[in-house]
């Protein structure tokens, strides 16, 4: 991947995963390129000589040119290697990165809701896992 001769633009990128983070990105034909130093903040993985690494686990990347750009790291290519689906709106500077398909499959196969924590009306935090061993009813509502 090369940015020579292309119309590069430097703009903010908001990445939504388990949390939302905004970083500066170079946009190369609608693809956000970020500095390798922010990859850990955005996706929890680091770009090393071994490939993509999280703590002691590394995913080898045989063709580094798929990920590396003269301006940094192609975050869409990283998400693809990690088997994480993406939805991007270049005009809004927004990228949503989903959970790896293996994680989604495991949750659906085992029929277990992921753990989450929400406040009650008084502001006290309660986790879904606090009720393990008890009958639970999970109701989700969306207005759309």
C-alpha cells in the first residue's frame, strides 16, 4: 500500500469498539491510516516485528505491506486480519469495529449473554454476572 501520489487528508477518526476513542488519522482513499502507537488504544493489539501482538499472543502477518503504509497502519486491514467486522463512514470520520467472529459464535452457541454493568436508579452499579445461579430475565428494547 502506498500513499505516493494519492490525495491524503489528515482528519480525526473516531473508533468505536468496547469504548470510543478519537485519534488523528491520514485518510487514503477512504481508508484510515493511524500511527502504530495508537493501535493498542484502539483495538488492544500492538504492531511488532512478529506481527499483531496482545501480551504474549501474536498473530503473524506474512505480507506486512497489507498493513503498513508510509503514513502508518491501515486499521481496516488490521481488523480484517483479526477477523473483526467493520463499518466505516469516511465522511463522518467514524469506524465501528465488532467483536471477532469466534467470540460472537461462542456467545450464540452457548446462549450466554456477555457480562455488562449498568447503574440502577440510585447510581449503584450492578453486573449481569452478579446474578449467576439465580433466574434472570434480560429485556432489550430499541426504538427503531
